[in-house]
């Protein structure tokens, strides 16, 4: 990406370049402190399971571990990816995180890998063992994160075996799941790779799959993260078939999942016919970044079509899903009115918004101050409302103004600092990207 030396202070005369660079650099330093204190330290000081391997996931508001600690593919992969990125981007912390990244990558490559039928299990049994039932669901969403983590770990550790395992997972998914007629991927599979197009017999008939999608249909969520993982793998394994699939996914998101004026369809049939759903502001701003990242990996960093769609996703979310009074993004909106369906603020939406806003400022800051202004408001809201000043880390959900913690005692995945879905990934990736981008801007 090109650096732009725009004044961080909108509406003011252009400041000297040295002053502008100093502001960017100071903010990068402040955000780096938050990354270390409220993401890395709080998580990696207590989540490593040195006895059974992998990472613990459940922690309450005071960081006390939960009684049960399931080992799920998505969580294990995300924690491994973050540790690997610290090795790659933070040399001063690399010695410590190199061992953590290896610890996670070994767990993914061994315990969570199906030695009989190939590819990753969705999770281990409560006893920490591999599932034996052929009705055990393997899901493309989880497989995507396994690929994502091992590609990153292989690069960080200089271990080709981890990259090879990631490539093996891609080839398994492509063999069993690629839709040669409509493009994209079937999302759910039996253990042996046979597509699971209906509700498994052991589950109630109205059960949705792991990403709340109807069995046999396609989801924005899964294909978005396949785009993410294929991008990561392509950087270390530039295989021709992988490139074709990465190009295909980029095209699907641009032409099938994306829609004017800057939204995405959440759920679609196998032939990409949209199904009813809400407007996902949080995923929209995340997609903006992942579209640009994939285009860059394919050697097209200035693809005007990609940038136009990415910008419209952010602009639409700012128009309908942004809190003008307090700052911050709402999670989702009504598909008819575009207005927020809930006023609470969820941690990962704020993290992804921070990342996307600075990306837009870097690209378009010379013509508008709006992305920088919203970026600063977003960062202020995160500091004020999303981060726990007492025990550290990010809250899961807070009230609209950030003054009140919102909990759900009946939902373990939304009632603490850590769960199967809440880890160091969204905030860790966003803060790492923002630090890098601010330092790049400062160096102009």
C-alpha cells in the first residue's frame, strides 16, 4: 500500500511532515502498549495447556479458568496464528512466542488432525480424544482457520512441515468440497469427506450448522474466511490451483455475496441465490480489509474494482451502523431499514472497524478526513469502553456508550473474557495491522 502524508488533524492547515509523522508514531506506540497488555499478556500468560497441548479457551471476567475447556479447531487455530504473527512482526518478543506458536501448530498438526480420513476435526471429545463417529461434522469454516494458522506458523518458524500440512488441508477441502458447477465450497462434511447436505441424524431437525447456516447452503462467513486463509497460504505456497481458487473466491465475494450500496448477503443457496438475513456491519468492515489483502496477494494492490467495493462496505457501515454520539460500530442492522437491530457494542466489531478505518484513511485520506476522524473516535471508544482497566483484556459486549458491561449468564460464549469464539484473534490482528500501518504512514 502506498503511504500518504496527510495531516491527522482535519480542518486544520497542513502541519509540517515531521509533526504528522510524530503523531502517527506516537499513536502506534500507544496502541502497541495496549496490544501487549490487553491482548498478549492477559491471554498467553494463562492459556497455554502444557499438559494436554493446545490452549485453554474459557475464562470469566476476572480471568479465572472455566471448569470445562473444549479444544475446538477455530480457537486453537486463531491463538496459533496470533502467536506466529508476533514472531514475524515483533522481534523483541519472538523468542517467547516462537515456542507458543510451535506448541499450537503441533497440536493442530497432530491431535486435531484426522490421521484416518484426513483434514481437521472440528473439535476433540471432552476427554481430549479424536472423535470416532462418522457423523462427526467437519466444517470448511474450521478447516479454513487450520490452514490459516499452519501457513503462518510454517513461515514464522521456518518449518516446511506445517506449510505442507496446511496445503494438505486445502487439497482435502478442494477435493471433497469445491463446487465445480457454481464455484465456492460445500461447507459441512462427514468425517470421511462426504458432503453433509442435511441435518445430521443425531441432531434436531431444525438445527443450523456451526456458522448458523442451513445445511447444504453457502454462507458469507465461511467464504470470507476461506478467502482469508487461502490468501495466507498462497503467500507461502504459490500453487497454481490455489491461485485459481483464491481468484474464484475473490470474484464470488465481489459478484455474488457483495451487493449495492455496500452490503453483503449472509446466507445463500448452493447456486448463490440470496436468502433472508440481516446486514452484518461488523463483517462488512472486516471484508473490506480481506478483499484488499487478497487482491494484494494476487499482485493487484491497486485493483480499482476491489477498492471501490471495499470502500463502499465501510461507507455504508459508517452511514447506518456507526454511533455518531459515542463512536463505535454496531454489530448488525435490519435488512429493510438498514438501521441497527441492537445498540450494544461487541468487541470484535470494534477491532475490525479500527483496522478498516485506518486502511481507508491510508488510501483516501488525501481527499477526505472522515476515516481518520472515525478511526480516532473508534480508538477512543475502545479505550474507554471495551478494555477492562481492572483485570485487563477486552470485554465481550458493552452498552452503547461503553459505560456498562452486558452479560448473558445463559450463554457461556458471551459471558466472559474468553470462550470458544472469543480469543486474541480479532483484537490481536487489528492492533498488529494498525501499528504496522501507522508506522508506515509515519515513515513517509
